[in-house]
C-alpha cells in the first residue's frame, strides 16, 4: 500500500520559540519529514525566531542535530538533511521588544501561504500578535498556530481568546491538540461514520459503558514546576481526554468539515452533567525505585494529582444511562492509550447457563501499536458441547496496511499540513475550549474548597485502589493497563 501525499501550495512557516524543546523535538523533525515527502513545494521555507542571538548557519546546524537526535536513523538521509537546511532561516526576535521585527518582515514573503507557529509560553501570544501587526509582518490571510495549555481556567482561556480575537479572525487561529492528529483518532470517525455496522448500535440501547484511558509510564520529568500548578485534570482531561470523549460521543456531523465537526463536539461538552465528587478519584505517585511525585516537583506539600479517574454522563437522548469512565495518570504500569466501548450482553441467551455469556468489546488503540480490536463470541472449538468463548478480530494498522502505515505521518506532521491547507477540522475552536473549562472549573474549585488530598499509588501500578472501586461498585471492571 502506498501512502498518498496530497500536494500543498508553497508556504513560509515562521516558528516563534524556534530554539525551544517543542520545536526541536516535534515541529522541526515533522517539517523535515514532510520535506522528504515532497510537501514543501516551490521555495517553501521555515523561519525560526527566538531571542537567542545566532545566525542562520548556526540554527541550521542545530536543526540538523535535532533531526538526527529525534528521528530514527533510517529517516535521516544526509542528502535530504542538506537540502532541507537550505530551506531554513533564522532571525533573532524578542516578543517583548522591537528589535528583529523589521528583519523578520524582509524574510517573510507576501505572496505565499503564511503560517506562524506560537511555540512559546501563552503569556507571549498577545505581544507576538501585536508586533506582527504593528510591524506589518503578516498578511490578512496568515494562519496562527497556538500550543497548549490554552488557559488554566475559564477566565484565562477567555482572556486568551479575547487577546487573539483583537488581532485575528477565528478562522485564522489553530489551537493545537496533538491527540487529534493521531491516525487512530481520525480512524475513530472513519469507523463510526464510514461503516453501517457500528453507528446503529452506537447508543445507550446497545452500549453498556465506555472507558477512555491515557496511561503513561513516565513521571512529570523536567516539567515539574508547570505540572504542579496544572495536574492531570488541567494537563490531560480538560483537553486530550475531552477531545477523545467528544469524538466518541458526538452525533454524526453533516459533513467532514470544520464547522460541522466542531459544532457536534461542542454539543457533547455542553451536554456533560456536573460530576459528583464521589465519582472522581485523584492520585499521586509514591517513591519506589524512582522518586515520587513530590520529589519530582520538589514540593513536599503538593496536593496536585498525577492520576485521575472519573465517571461522567452525557445528558442527551443517545447516551442517557451509558456512563463514560475516563482515567489518566503518570508512572503507571504501561504506556497505553485507548478507547474501549463495551456493548451490552444479548437480551436473552438461547444457550445453557453454563455456556457463559459474553458481550462484545470494541477497542480503539491510540498508542502503542495503533489499531482496532473487536471481541466477538464464538463456540469453543471441540466436541465439548456448546461453550462460548471470546476471540479477537484484531487489526494492527502496521500489520494490515503494510510498512507504510508504520511510517505514516505523525500527529504534528499531519496537523501542520492541515494548517497549510487551511483545514481547521482537527483544531479546537475557541468556544469548545471555553466550554471544556466551564465543565472543569467547578470540579477543581471543589477540591480547593474541600482541601482534597490525592490518594497515594505505587509507581508501576494501575493507580489508586479507589479507582478500581469506581467501577466495581457499578458491577464493571477497568480494562487491564497492560503493554500490547
Ligand atoms: P521552551 O523549551 O521553554 O522554549 C520556549 C521558547 O520560547 C524558546 O525558543 C525561547 O527562546 C522562546 N522565547 C522565550 N521568551 C521569548 C521572547 N520574549 N521572545 C521570543 N522568544 C521567546 O518551551 P517548549 O517546551 O518548547 O514549549 C513551547 C510551548 O509549547 C509552551 O507553551 C508549552 O506549554 C507548549 N507545549 C510544549 C510541549 C513540549 O513537549 N515541550 C508539549 C505541548 C505544549 P529564547 O530563550 O531563545 O528566546
């Protein structure tokens, strides 16, 4: 199977924060991969900007180093890297000062697509936007990519939206959530809306419950001071898990286009019931062979959660009576992200009671080993009478679609190309982000009011025991967090 590269028009992509971690690890390697696939047509260029004083030659060296550090060796071809280097330019610019902007203006070409990637702290978004306009750098049709976190509550998100709206139209703003760029996340829409098989069953009549898990083995790493002010709720649930929930629960949009998809996602967030405090479990990882959370964030009094599990209800006709269980955490047993849809058992079993009864389970694996797996019930082979067993209809994308699937563009590659194409479908709209904060804020405020303390959990475990109870008391079980 050969992957199809969709042509794009020539562009200039300007990265503010070009010397930062995200640019080095994700954005620049992603652009190099698109360059190798022929998606930087004409004289398309990447212009790096940050305060650090250096010339273009030094930045080209730094980018070449980042490519070889963060991409597998087989993707790092010396000739391609040399050719990509020629597309790179650097200009020292301070978002808070007036130096460098005139130089930037001379570099950016007016006649091509302009995309500005704000890979800097959100506190700089306003200053960047103001100077881009004051120095007349950007054209009217320029696009602006902004990174998470998009606010830390409803008020700050509104402020950011207002700031951006002062300078740009909503259709120029691309709020990135890299989960939406994952192949399987888009496949969730293909599975739901491209098959007749699932959609008729996709409701409370046939679905018992849904589990959404994003489990990580890493701790907070070098992001301790940021993470301790955010916690799992702000860092993961409000954005990534909420987006997965929306794609799972939304009504079919009339077309696969930005406004229609985003309208349906927004309806899901607005339909969420407030969460009962008894339906949330917060946890914090303890020291084991590796340091515990409080050592990692260097705050012995921290009450921030590194794990969260919660049960929520989407209050509409489709989902009334079908709970959604969400969980995410750090330093867990395995790295695993998946959406698991548990169907109800058959209404009546024609088999003997000891044949066993089973329910179908559809799992959509986001990482690792992207793929889908549908468990169906069959007769146990052999002469032992009618006994039922579950077997998987398992499709690993890498196996089913060939080696190109393993080499498919990663989330950043896909999303950056969507920006160049002007397609906002996989980006969050301002009202979506605000609605998600409006749902999240009262939950976090409740913890502060009650001085809620997260429960300890062992590093390498599945999270706090109480999280298991969250499902056990409903007669259900979490899927094991196991490596695939
Ligand atoms: P970082 O490593 O601290 O880099 C920040 C960048 O901003 C540097 O290039 C820095 O360069 C530049 N900068 C700082 N002040 C500036 C100013 N006044 N004018 C112009 N440039 C300035 O941060 P990061 O990890 O790359 O993250 C960037 C953004 O992406 C943040 O909003 C972060 O929350 C978000 N994000 C990061 C990740 C990740 O994995 N790293 C993931 C998701 C979201 P100079 O010091 O040379 O100016």
